[in-house]
């Protein structure tokens, strides 16, 4: 078992996304906390390209500190865009991220399914930061068609899975509250549509507990398709990511 420090630590402390200078600071912090394994992330094109330009220095810092990057996560909401040109650009950036994951020696790379293209009346999930406990209201355009969005999502994730597979890296997706894939069964449906064993799950206990999932049942449903685990706690009502034991998630049996 490998226990890593998630990039949520970095963005919670330094902002979203952290500058390159603060990326180094976050890496130093993670080593100081005693971790041997960490995540890295690239948020949007500018930050992702900045990480690419600094990749040699970042890998050397990790090596000097005895750290291994095991997961790289590019954040590219246009992966599901209904604008073909924007989606193609995001897919090209994802391929760049796979190159970074390969360079860092990662075991996995991941994506999210992002928020649907609806008009949010007020706050939008994950627009600038991972906000917990927000209440969201939306207005749906009469021209919106879920079927069209679903086809785009399947096509994009299929591309991501193949890109990672060609680099010898496993691809995983994290269901998150408020996104197109927000629960276990939605993820299973997407896996069935993509139909590639290189596609696995990030099971996030915080997100799924807030989704009212029965976590042991999620584990049984996903089985060996769980490639990566994010562990946090909350009260099952607010999508917080608290330390273990500070919420109502049961982390020990019997189940």
C-alpha cells in the first residue's frame, strides 16, 4: 500500500492553482510531513504548461527529497465542451499531461467529469476553488441535450484512456458532487460505454459520502476497477474533506 499526499493540500494552502514557486513549497512541505508519495496537478493551459516547462526542476526536487510522484491530474474542463475546437484543444493538453505523468514516473493519471454546461444562478462548483457545502441553482437552456453531452464525454474519456494506455499509465476518473459523473453507478455506466480495462476509479470517500453513497457497496460495485483512493471524512451532508474521525464515515468493519 502506498499512502500519498493529495494535491488538495497544496491548493488549500497556496491557492488555486499554486504558482510554480508555491508548487516547490508544497513539495517541500509534503516531504517535511513525512510522505514518500505525492500527487502533482496542472490547472488549465497556463499552469499545465508552466509545470511542463519546470518539469526537470520539479522532478529533481522530488528526487532530492526522496519523493515519488504517483499521480498527475490535469484540470481541463473543456474536455467535455460542446465546442469541438475547445474540446480538441483540451485533448491535446491532456496528451501533454500524459507526457508529464510519464516523465515523473506516475502510476496513474486522472481527470474529472466537470460540471455540465448549464447556467448557474450564483456560485458554480469548483470554479475557482474546491468549495464545500455550497447550494447550487441552475437554469437549463431549452437547446441543451444531455445525449449530446454524453457522447462528447464518452468520446473524450475514451481518448484519455487510450492516451494513458499508450504511455503505460492507468487512467482513472473521480466522481465528484455536482459534476456529470457524481456517483458510483454513473461511473460504472461511463466505464461500460468506454469499454477499456485501463479505465479505473478514484474512489473519494468525502465526495461519495456527501452523495449519500453506501461506501462499502461502492467498493463492491467497483471492485478491481478502483485504481486510486482519496480518503477524507465529513458528516454526509456537507461535502467537506475532514481528517478521519471528524465526520460520520465508518472506516472500520464490520460492514
